[in-house]
C-alpha cells in the first residue's frame, strides 16, 4: 500500500497531501508485449504508466548504441464499463547488419476521450566510426512525460541515463562501440517502475528492462533493445 500511496501522490503533481492515502485497488494490468485491456466495473481512477521499448545498437561495425525508451504517467477518471487497452511496442531486434541498429517501438494508449498517450521507443544506433548519438524516445500527452537517454555515439562514448530511470551503458573506446541509452522511468515513485540500464558497448547484451537501449558491437551481433511496458492501476479513493 505504501507504494500505491506514492503513485497517487506523484499523480497529484508532487503534492503528497492532495489525496487521502486510503485506497482500494480494484484491478491491475501489467504487460510487456502486445495489447491487453482492463475494464472498470465502477467509477474509479486509472493510474497509467507507459514505457517505450529500447532501440538496438549497431552490430558488425563501429557504431553507436541504441536510444532508451520514453516513459509517461497519466491519471484519468473512468466511468463504469469504460476500458483501457494499451499496446506495448516491440524492442529493436539484435542485429549484425553493419549498417546500424533498429528502433524500439512506441507504447501507446488511446483514452476514452480520444487522446492518444505515447511513450516513444528509443531510436536505432547508427553505423560508422563516429556516428551521432541515437535519440531517446519522447513521451506525449502524459501528466508527466520523461525522455529516454540517447545512445552513445562518437567513437565509443558512453550514454546518458533515462530521465527518472536507468543508467546509460558504458562505451568501449578501443573498439569504437557506443553504449545504450538508459530507459526513462519513475524510480522516484518505486523501484519496480524504474527504467532499465543501457548495455555497454562491445558486448552482445540486450538493453535492460524496461526500455533501455543496447550497446553497439564492432565485431559481432549487438543485443536487442529492452522491452517496453504498460502498467495500469484502477483504484477507488475511500
């Protein structure tokens, strides 16, 4: 219950006294792939957390790490029988193409009002000896929007952390392989909602869960990006 109190406080723009801490959890949806639905059986609040998937780093040549996915929070009032159906983006696949990685998919949810929530996936790590950093994903239409960390480029640089989330992966300068960007998250709300850590360059490791980018590898296959996620609590305030 303590973690849920923090979630509700976070949804009230950081004002921890805005809501009563007494709540009833009606339903929880937590998915890391595909699409699923949750339906309210009474009037309630939906606490929504979305995480975009991580991009993969460049494989088979010198290159940059993949960008980390974005994260968002949205608090929505639901009427009885209204449903929410998030769709989780797929991570950028492992690759040894020699031309760059693959982007992570967006995690999205259309609200009953028609507003589209998007936690963008991290961009693909680029090939080349001195590639530009792969941008982290961007979140839109949340009450709180957090950007993913960029993948490391420029000949083996490390990468930044995702906002409120995981650490960036270390670069490997001898091989010119950049690290993966950290996935954005809400580690300030609770550890289970933090973004994943980006994987280092020059190793075949996937980005951490959730949403982290993978590092580039100049002599083999770069790992896949970290998976995305959608978490929804339906709660009634007592």
